[in-house]
């Protein structure tokens, strides 16, 4: 098992770890750390799309990573909006921004060479 983990691309590992951290943060934030209502809120469900994204990142699925880059922008936007809130919410929003930015950047860095290869292959097929 450790050998298979070590053979993973560094961007896949970092993206998966940041996505898992973001899932944990979203659940903890909206359930018990600083929910909108005492006892938790339905905003805890915002972690569900991340549950769909995580296996695709871990398995290096290009299509999942492509739509994941668009999905993660929602979490970045939420963090930027909530960063102005006082108290715990500000620090939790900073964490959300760090994790979502990490996922976004690592996915882009993983996909960049694949896109270049696809362009080259298309160019070679045209000749």
C-alpha cells in the first residue's frame, strides 16, 4: 500500500489531501465549530460535492479533475465572502481559502502537461 502511495503523482497527493481537509473543515464548520444555527445547519451538505470529487482526484481521472477545477471555485468564493465575518468564521474562511486554492492549483498543475500532450497529438494527427 505504501508503495502505491509513493508512486502517485505529487499533485494528486497534494490535491487529494487538500480536498479531504476541505471536506473535514466544511463538516466541522457547519456542524459544530461555528454553525449558522446552534446545533448545526443544513450547510453541512456543502461537503457532498467534495465527496464526489475526492475519488476522481485520487484515481487521477482527467475528466473529474477538469470539472473539479470549476467546482472548487465555489468554495473559494464562499471563503472570500465569509472572510469578513468576525471571530472563528474569519479563521475558518482563511483555512477554506487555503485548502480550496491548494486543490485548484494542484489540479491545474496536473492537467497542464496532459493538455499540452493532447494539443501536440492533435497537431500531429492533422499533418
